[in-house]
C-alpha cells in the first residue's frame, strides 16, 4: 500500500534487506531497517501503540497532556503521534542524550525537560512521574506498558513471519531498550518459528542480562533501583540502568537463547561500515546489533540465515561519537581536488 489516510498508517511494514559484502561468506544476513518509519525509528511503533491503547481504555482523554521519560526516539515518535492526534506532549530526558533529539521533539511541538546526567535513566523517569502526578497528565510508561510488546507482537513479529514464510530463519538478533521489540517479537517466534534462536545483544560495560540477578521493582512494576552491573555506555537506546518490566517477560519465559556482549567502539565501527560498504545509514545500536549478528554468523555453518533489527537512522547522531572525524570543512584531499581545476575555488 502506498496511499495512506494519515501519517500514522505509514508506521511499520519496514523493509528487510539482504546485506552483501559485510556478511561472512555463504551466510545470509538480513537486516530489518526501522529507520523507514516516518520519524526514523522503531519507537514510532511504540508511540502509536501506547496512545491508541490509552484512548481505547479511556485513560487518555481528548486534549489531555501526554508525558514520557525518553532517551529520544520514543519522544520523537510520540511527538509525531501527539501532533497528528492533537495531544500536547511533555518529554523528560537526561541531558546526556544527543541534542538533535531535543530539537526534533521541539520542532514537532513537544516541550522537553532535561534532567541531570548523574541521575541516569531512573532520574528522568522519576521526573516524569512527578510532573504527571502534579498536573494530572497521562504518563505512557514505556518500560511497563503492556501495549508496547503487544504492538510488536501484532506488527513487527507478524512482518518477520510473513517475510520469512517458507524460508530458513536460524537466528533473530536484537538489542533491548524497553524490551518491547524483544518481548513482542519473541512471543511470535516461539509460537510459530520455534527453531529460530533468539540472540540478544547488550553493552559489554552494562551486561545486565549476562550478570542476571533479580531487578527490584515497585508494586507498579517499575524498577526501584539501578542494576549493579550497569555503567554508562554510548549505545543510546540500549540497556537502561535497570531491567524494564517489558523486557522481563522474555527473560522469565526463557525466550533468550544467547546473550552477546558488544562494545561501544564495535557498535560505532559497524554502523560506519554499514553506511560506507552497504549504503545502509543507521544508528549506533543498529551497529551493535549487526556486530552481534556477524559474530553469530561467523560461528555458524554455511547456509545459516540471520535477521538483525536496525532500530534507527544515523541522522540522529550528528553530534555524537558516531560522526567523530567527519568534518564540515574541506579536508586536504578535498582541497586538492578543489585546486585541481581553475574555476570556482573557495
Ligand atoms: N535502539 C534505539 C536507538 C532505540 O531508541 C531503542 C528504543 N529505546 C532500542 C534500540 C530498543 O528498542 P526496544 O525499546 O523495543 O527494546
């Protein structure tokens, strides 16, 4: 379908693309590119899911303000959905996330309240709760909201089933932020493709899944303490400083077959290689997920087929280490090219 009633109908149905040069020989590595969503990330799905579920349940009234704590992509997706549907939006966000994210949300009409980096993901969540309680706003609770994984089960999971119908799919590879992608898609895969192994990538310096242990929670399921294995990492959108309730489902139901630890440096390196050698322009967490897929592909026999989730566009990272070394002025080689012909020199 190419004609839509509104921008919201253009969410999802993202393409699965076969990777060429970067795949180990004789392994079929596919990527599902969530950058094709209207606002460039997988979180457009969650944004639509939580707003429509709240409209249906009556938790969200016409014109009521929506609030959420987000490292960016959720806020950007929510800003689109709220703009289209006419809800004011307030986002709380740690000051450590990239500035283009704040500007994008403000451009879409949202208000962005920054919280101190030292208070981590938990700090921005606590601020959103404070503001919601004081003002009677609707808090979307992306880390606990059932609509998150439900929507991935209905959309992302189904899309994968349809795209690999009648074909091999040995491994499905993802990271987790809220765990919506992981828990939702893994429901469908376990039910309909039980032979597909589920691989989860996490930052090497914040190996919450590898370390395990019980995540302390409040009665509403939200995390009440940082996980002891967490340290700051550069892979925005991955692994907050706690295990979200939404992700806990996949852990408790034993849907994770293997956890792969990935460094920030490797995530960045693979994101750059995807851009330069495949023309696939995606963010840091996408590079990290792809790194895990390559690692698993290398250890698997020829003929193995893998699918890696690429959560967002690289355009969201202009001010981050992903773009280190990418200048805006001409470098020596470009200057030499400029001077190699007589006209139009700077
Ligand atoms: N990567 C990026 C860049 C993200 O914004 C997110 C969402 N927080 C994820 C990965 C993880 O997705 P999910 O919340 O569905 O686990």
